[in-house]
C-alpha cells in the first residue's frame, strides 16, 4: 500500500485543519519545503500536497510553494486544490507535478473532467470528499446530493491515475479512518483508491492495507508525533530503506 504524507498549504505555510474547518487551523511549519525534505529523508516515496486556499477560492494560490517543493525533492508529488481549468492542469504538469487531484469541477462538470482525463491519461486523480456519504465541494463548504460511490462509478472507466477518497468527519480528528466506507469504495471501482482521513495508529494503517486499499494519506498523526513515518512505511510495505 502506498503511503502519501500530506503537506497542506495555506498562506504559504504547512498547516492542518480539523474536518476542513478553516477556523480550526494549526500551523506546523512556516517552511513547507523543509517539511517535504524531512519526509523524503525519512523514506517517503511520494508526497500529497493540498492548496487549501485554492480549494476554497477556486484558483491555485500556493503554486509557487508547490513548485519549490517539486524542485527540492526527488520523489513524485501530487497536488490538489483549486484546479478547475485545462490551462492550469497543463501548467502544473509542465512544472513537474506528477499528478493532480481534481474534486469540485469533477463533481460539477463530469463531462469536462472526463475530457481532461482523456487528454492527460494517467496524470489526473479524482478527489472525492464525502460527508455522510455525499460529495462535498468548494473546500468542503458545499455538500451535494450526489453519492460518493455513485460519482466514483461514473468515472471508473476513465484513464484516471487513481481516486482520493476523504471522509470529512474523520479528517484531522485522530479517531481512525472510516474503514467500512473506504473498503466499499475500493471494492466498487476498478481504479486505485487512496484513503484519506483519520489515520492515527499503526493498526489503522494495517487495517487499510488488509482491506485492499491502494494507498493512504497520513497527515495530522505525523505532525503530532503519534506516528513515525518509517514505521508506517514498514507496515505498508512501501519502504525502500
């Protein structure tokens, strides 16, 4: 199972939110580039970057920071948040990002998303963020009537690099992942599903691996020191050290 240490960007800093609430923020580092290097030095084989300002405002806002991270590490990076047009996709991929996570516009305009998936095969990831099983958009501020699994099935036949499935209620809570929802999503679609939200213990990592998840994103537990990245990588079988 792939492990994706998360670096959430807001105002150029490395932060974490609680359940996507922009008023419940903790700043963990003023220099996200230093954080990225630390995770790489500890054995990370890939990084998950999130532009929180972009997710909320609808346009990339931490692009320079993301570029600096890409230029400073020797491992693939994927970025999500505020990516809602083809020009931005092309520019970010040309800047060296390996994959881009698209959520809000994929929900609002599935035909457009299918089109860009076909133009950039294997480089786009569907970001499906769910609250009570329904898809949320705009930095999780809006919840639609569309079911998370329903959206995944609509996209499952396209040349996606993968799917990031986030359970909003679990995100940043350090209470464990929604294992049942994650397993169901992985079973329903034929594309790699990366679990996000709530990973707190090595047992959580093992449980996600046991139910067949392709990957998981780990954030707050790393920053709070509850989990050691080398230990996580060892449990997941994702270590090259």
